[in-house]
C-alpha cells in the first residue's frame, strides 16, 4: 500500500531534545505530561509554534518541593503574540477548570478557576503563572505566531 500523502502532517510526539527558555520553570514529568510540539524543526515550513500537555492532580502539592518556586513560568515578554489555554476535564461543567491559576499580565494578577484561552499581544509582560489546587487533569496549550519559541 502506498504511503498516505499527508501522513507527515500528524505530529504524535514531543520535540526530541527540547530546550525551553530560562523563564520556563522545570516541571516534574510525573505531573506534567507533554504531548506534542510543532515548530519549524518538527514540521519544516511551519510558520507558528504550538505545544500541548496534560497537567495532572498533585502537580501543585507533590511536584514542588517545600520552599521552592511554585511558578509554572516566570515573567517575560515575546516579540510575537501568544495564545495560552487551560481546560479542565469535568464533563458535567466544561468551564470548571478544576484548579486555580494565578496569572499576571502587565503587572496585574488574575485569579482564574474556569477553563480559558487568553491572547497576550507582542511586547506585553506576562507571568509569573502559578497553578494551584489541581483536582482534575487540565489540558494546557500554547500557540504563537512564530516558527520558533524564545
């Protein structure tokens, strides 16, 4: 059987040897399960960046040692716009995040407990972002209008 013409368009793994920017805090792989990453390296010619992952219950309590920074990422800016999403897994109430997220944008901190998507325009400071009280799995994604995340 001949290979399917667009089979290469399905990304089914994370980027090998991934190196994230320093403002991205290292996470425990027992509680953050990376799914896929698309950029110019994983899909030649891609003009955008996207990554997806699961954040599991216990992330905030078991994955961060006492006295250590609980931020998911620190304050930073980009030269490109960034779409950020967090979605709870509650079939009875899809807007229930099942956790609390504290997210600072341009110096103002927002406390969010609903599934959401946010868009951060280029040049706007954002972070830190902290995830608290994770009761159910959360899907998280980032998408940017750049072929390389930095």
